[in-house]
C-alpha cells in the first residue's frame, strides 16, 4: 500500500478525543497506551516523521485527523502557536503526579519552561522518573510508567509557596488570583499568554546564578531541578508585593557591573522600561524609582528619559555645585556641614574625574541649621531672658540642637535659630489682649521663685504640658517676658502644685490611659470622662476618681479585640447581632475609637472572660 505524503494519523480502534488542555505529545502517548502500541509513532502512517520537538506542529498534525477532535481555535492551542519556541519544553513532559493519577493525561499548561507548579493540588511539577532519574520524554509508551517500569506518580509531593502558586495562576491566565493583595501587579490585566511568559523569562535572566551566561539562562529553565530555584526567585520578585520586589532589586544592585563593564542595574531598568510598557507594570516601575531615590548613590539627570519629572527632582543625590546653587549656600558653609557630618556625602569617580555628591534630604532637613546656627547670647536675646536663665533652659534639655564648643571646629556653644524661634512662638502664639487681673512672667519668677523648685523650668514645662495657660501677650514686650497669666488661673495651678493635688490635666490623663490626646479630649467633651474646675476658671481637671469611673464603666473595642485576639470588625458585627452598639451609635459626630458600656458586654459569652483584664 502506498504511504500518504506528509504526516498522516491512522484511526486506531480506541480513539478518545483530545482534552482541551491536553499536551499533544501526551495525547499521542495516551492513545498509544490505550491501543497497546509499543510506540505512539505507529499512529503515523505518512511519509514524514513526527516533529515531537514542536507542540505547534503536533497540534497541526492532530487537527488534520478528524477523529482527534483537535480544535485549533481553542484559546490554549492558539497560545502555543503565538508562543516563542524558546519558552516551550521540547521532547519531554512535565507533570503533576496527583493529576496524572486522577485524570490520566498531561496538561499543556505544564509544558512551558516557566511552569513549575500545579494550581489544582498546589504542589511542584516533575519531569523525571523518581527511581531512575530519566526524563519523562518522547520514548515513554505509557502515561504512568517509565521505561524502567517504575510508576512516575509514586513519589512524595511537596507543597509550593503562595507566591509560586500565584505565579503559576498568572502564567495560566487566572483572572482573579487566590491572593489579590499584590499592590505592584493589578489582579485584572490585559496581558496575553506570550506577554505573561515574557515577563517571567525577563526576570529570570537577571538572577545572580545566570546573569553572566546567555546559554545558561536557557538551560536553567529546561530542567525542573534547576528551573525550580530560578522561578522561585522570580515568584518572590513579582508576587510578594513590595518586600519581594525590593529584595530582587537589592540583590541585582549588589551585583555591580558585568564582566564587560556594563552596570547591570542600569541595564535592567532600561530594558524593563523599553520592553514592558503596559499600565499593569506601573506599580513595579514606581517602586523601582522609589528604590533609586533611596539607594542609588549616583545623580539622576534629565538624560534619564525613562523617569518622570518628580522622580528626577526627588532623587536624593546631587553634585556639590548643584547644592550650592539651588540652596543659596556658600561653599564654605556646605564644606563646614560636611566636616560636622550633619550632611552625608559621597566621593564618586568617573574616569579620571572626582565628584562630591551631596545627600539632598540631609541638606534640606538641616538647611536652617547650616545657615542659621547662633550663639547663646543671641538665643537669650530672642527669648528675652538673661544669660543665666538661658543656661538653665539649656541644662534642662529644652533644645535638641546644642553643639558643644570644640566640636568639629566650634569655639562656642551653638543653637538653632529656627528651634529657638519655634520655642518662643509655641509659648506666645494666639494670645489675646489683657482684660483680667494678671501677672507677667518676670513677676511670677520674682514672686514665686523661692516657693517653686526650679521655677523657670517648672513653669515652662507646665505651659508645654497645658497644665498652666498663658492668657495673653504683653503689648510692647518681646520674648518670654511678654507672657501674661491670669492670676486666678495661676493660683489654681500653684495650689495643685503646692499641695501635690491629685487633679490631672487632660494631656496627662491621656498618657495615663494610654490614649491619644485628641481622643481623650473627645471623651471629655462628650461627658464620658468627667472633669472639674476651680475658682470658675476655664481650665478642666480630671481626678483619679473620674479616671477610675471611666475604667469601670467603659471598654474600648480596640483593647477588647487585642485581648481576645479577634478581628475588630468581626467583633463589632458580633455585638451588633446581639443589639449591642457603641455609645456613639446615634451621635452626629462619632468618636475616633469605638467605646462600649462594660455592663452590656458582661453576658456576651465570646468575650466575657476577657473583660476583667481590660482597662478601660
């Protein structure tokens, strides 16, 4: 009988149709096994040999045989025709042992070099016989049996990490990954299968183990024994959010230059920006630019066309000359800042030229310190106090910036003009005109200096902690001597100080309860924490009894959730199902935190055991 030209499959006695997601090579093995052929090649009675190294050719051959029901319009088959040959596995098969046991066929999703996991069973794929170590390849005549007679599915399976599973879902085109908490990659994207494969292979080639060897980049993904390690790194980079991507950039940055002298990090971001332009990659690019602005110790210029204007302007490293020009600094001022080590710098060498690079965030943060360092005399003058009084302020630790003499060339104490002015303005801002019987600040120091321990510091601390109120500013005076105090307010504070009264200010109450000041003021304003005043003044004080009453009556949702180790939202819904609501449920302005009456919670079995341990 004359043989038909080309590839021609005979119709065997048993001829099930090919599954939509079945590998063409795996299908031929399955049909041959069902018909007990010693080789799937017996199915071909044409003059041309099968090209088992091309899934594309095998699909075309199968489609020409009507009995196979191979549909070339199938999306998965179309993906194979558009895929680059270097991305597909040839002359061998990858498989999931559990799927082979359960379904009895090889899936096409597994036959990509970037594929390393089964999404159904969440385990690693295999491509070799566990017993003899030989590839599961074209010579196999049975789905489950190796040439050595060993069942290839009789192996221990191992679960993959979450990021590897997400990567495989991404590769297979899942519209919604199981974990959508991926701020760098949108869960819904418009990437084709080929584009998805390309991005995985792109990241694989920058890994330290393969970056210098072109041939090795291909070889590493050919075998599961090496592809597993490579693709785990890719999964970490692309599918663990900022942390994994940051680790990838850090590793790549540490590699420095290739043997040919090319900066690998520079080449990576240039290739990445040029080859992957779709919006879904914007998260990776944005974080890369943030990484550059934090760790790239080289200046960025307008010649870096890939980056936007904001990235270029916010890059932290600038040249010495640029720093002087843009911040109106004399060279001596900037050199002095570098000598004092209050601004970081770095020496950069390009060819035979040496440059000094300035860390711009340090310069901006300490600009006033560089330009406006002042002596103790000028500082005392701004505050309107004597040198002796200023020295007491200095000794009490009121100021953060205090540069000692003989420190990096200083001959006298130096202070920050900006901090001195801020301290003065903090005490004097928003003060009204004098309309009550008052004492000035110098009068207080004079009248009560011998009765209040360390009177200057004690009174100023009381003002800072809002225990003592400055009523207004004296017209015509400047600095601290311009502060005016209502006599009644001051005497009320003084009586508390003298008698070591148990009354506490609202800020002190907030610290005692472990709450934010704004929230504590809300609790006071809404009457949940009672207060009292003295001598009909506007100041509000909280007694320890008031604090104890609040603790006995109320419970904060946040503390209850922490103690019971329950989610706050779930706990709130649980209580609402039992008609238990926060105290502000019907209020027009809600509280900053949710507060419950303790008595309403005592019969809630889920949390009753925790109530005695919660305060409030």
